[in-house]
C-alpha cells in the first residue's frame, strides 16, 4: 500500500472517530435523565420492599411461634368444666381443673343482680374424671391458633359425677329466691278506670320462679360441673303472657271504653227502663286472657226484676201470617210468663254487639218481648186452618174445628203459650167425662186436643159442630203437635177477613184410639146431636209456667177443660176465657 493510501485511511479513521464522539455527545446532551435512571436501578432493592419483606418475616416468625406454642397450650378464651385454662399447658390445666373440682360450687345468678351459691360439699359431690386434658388439647387446631380464641370455647371433660339428689333439692328449696316472702308475683297489664276512661297499666315482671325449671337447670349444671347458671337466661322465671301493646289487650280496652257510652232502653207503654254504661259495667267479667264477657246470673236477675216491676199483658203486636198479610193480635202473655232465658240472651247479645256495630243504643219494646219467634202454632179462626212452624220452617198444616159462635163459645183470638201437656186426659163436664189422647191447654181451660168424634174438619163446620172453645184436631195431628211442641211454645189465634173456606176435609179414622169413636149410625144424627166433647168449666188453679217434661197423668185424672162462655168483653188483665171450676191434674 502506498504512503498516500495509508495516510488517507488514517484520516478516514480519525474522521469516523470524531463523528461517533460527536453523536455520543449529542445523545448525552439529549437524554441526560435516562442515563441517571439507569444508574439508580443499579443502586439496589427499594425501601418499601425491604419493609414489606421485614414485616412478612416477622409475621411468619410470629405465626410459626404461635403454632409451636399453641400446639402445647390451650388457646385463650378457653374454659374446661367452667375453669379458665387459657394459655395453659395440659399439666397446668389438669391442676387447675382438679383444684376447681375440689372447691366446686355452683354460682346461681338471679334477676336483679343477686347471686347465691350451692357448694359441692353441701350435696356430697364426688367427681372422677374419665377423660383427659390431653385429649381436649389435641382437639385444638394449632394452625388456627390466631382464630381459636376469638370465639369463647366452652368444653367439658368427661367425668363421673355423683351427688345426693335429696341434698341438692334441699339446697334448692333453701335458696332465698325460692322463699315466699322474697317472691314478687308477676302482674299482667291491667285495664283500670282513670280520669273517666279506661287505660292499660304496664305489667310487672316480678321474680317468681318456676320450681321445676329451676331444679332441672341446676341439676344439669351440677352434672356438667358448670360453675354458674343464669336463671333469667335459662328462662326459669314466670313470664308475662301479654304486654300493654298486644292486640287482644287493646281490643279489650276499646270494648270497655265503648261500654261506658252504652245505653239500653226498655219501653213499657208509657214507662221506660234505662240501663246506662255504669250499670252494664257491673256485669262485665274480664278474663285473664282479656276476653270480655258478662255475668249471666246478674243479667238474668235484672230481667227477673223487670218482669216483677212491669206488666206487658195486653200488648198489641203485628203478626205476619202464612197468608203474607199482617194482622194485629193482642198478646195475653204476662210478664211472669216471659222467657227469661231468651230475654237474657237477647240483652247479652245486644251488649256484645253494640260496641262492634259502632252504635251505643239499643231499644227493646214490650211488644217485641212477646214476639213469638220462629217456633209457634198459628191458627186462622176465619179459615179454620192451623200451621205449625219450627225454627222458621212450616212443618205441618191442617184443618181444625174451633169454638161454636152461636152458643157463645167462639174461640178467642190472641197470643198465648202452651201451659202443659197431658196424655191421655179426661175432659170433664157437668154431666159427662170425655177421654182424649192428647191435651195441651193454652188459655185456662181452652187448649188443643184430638177429637175423634168429628166427622170432618175445616170449612164452616165450626158454626154448627163447633167446640166449647177448644181447637179440635184429627188424632194423628194432635199426636204430631204433642210430640213436637211443649210447655212455653206460642199459640197465635187470629181472624183474617177474606180467607173464609166453605170446604171441610173428611176426618181420618185411626185404626186404634184410646178414646170413644162414634159408630156410623151415630154419626148420621150428628147434625141434630151435639156430642159431649168437652168440659163446660175452666181451671182455677194455675198451670205450671213451664213443664215441657211433665209426666203423663192417669187416664182417670181430671184436667181443666174448656170455657162455656162466649167471647168476653174487652179484658185488660185476664185472657179471654170462660168461668167456673174444675178439678186439677
């Protein structure tokens, strides 16, 4: 290579070197921080990472230390047979449990912060451990030592426990909390009157214990070697059943306040009898479960007093007939004959319903007090027809023969009650004695009975072949009425224009009858001959007010018979009837 070529190459190298150095200089000027950053990365681990590593190492070391420690120690918050063995080794726990067994006593925590004790020595307590402390320790998970003490751990070592049961019961009965002088009985919320209205007082819990529950809880505690029992936590106290906010209490409160505003009015023509809330409250019975009821005896006594004070006889009532027409009928029911039981029921029902309905007034008219209800016998004297109603349903209808008007023996209308029943009976006249099978008087000597001598019933037959006032019935009909109605049932008799009937129904003849039945030859002269069917006198001795179960009399017994007189003049104190005397049953 020539000298010039060498020189040229050297020159090019120098030029190239200068160029590279220039580029490096420019790069260093353009990115000075990059070079600095790279320098810092090469300096070592960041401080925060070092702190994290240190903390983790400490925690790991602490956790491992805890695992090692609690593999041979009980976790904190641990109790064995009521003894605190937290952080103890099995040996230490064994000693603690044995010491506790030797000095065992049961702490009894009572309401109000009071405590009492029953010592093991007082009940001849003997204990022999059958389980081991080591077994309980092994049940513990050492790897969860940090969590085991968060929740209290109560466990028991199996042991054979014996004690004197009689001594234990003596100790229980001797506790101060069981002595009567120290017992405050619980009091449920009370409804009392205060400042003119009823209010509810707050209930009192008291401290009365349930003896059986106390014995069970204490026996279980001793058997398990538990060191204390909380009688309230164990629900040994007699608890209140209600609070002043319970719906049943508030309903009773509202009812009592409504009763104060109540008014009951009885109307007897011009006289009135008024019951106000204060009177009614005297009859109220408030049960332990806040059910409000009424003293039925007291209510009935009030009804009986009304019956003695006021007379209702002579009331004119509107009666709805089977012909769908109303008629006015005079009632001859005396106050003394009123159904006291029914009136008592109606008054109680009214008192119970008024607060519910929102009304505070109930009126009972005398005319309503003699209402026949839904069980009665209805007799239309104009149509000579009878209807039997039972519980609102018509169960029988039949033609009848009533009293003969031309002899003054027309059967008087009105509202009456059956006084008694007799089967068989004898209707007594001045010159004859006529037996009947069924006899049911309702107006002195006037009553319902069978009349087998009648050839027919209904129509206009009563005009010529009528009775002395009684209601003559076919034998089977009389038997049916006798069996389905009794003393106290109502009989309503009335006249209703436009219901006359000219057709009579033939009488059926019974195959056998205890009464005399005329022969066919005898019946041919019936139009001219009036059979001696009934008595011409009436009873002077009062019939029993109610005797639905009255015993039958002998066939020869004489009974009150019908009246012989006709329709009476206007009577305000006595029912229409005849006059005279007769022997009684």
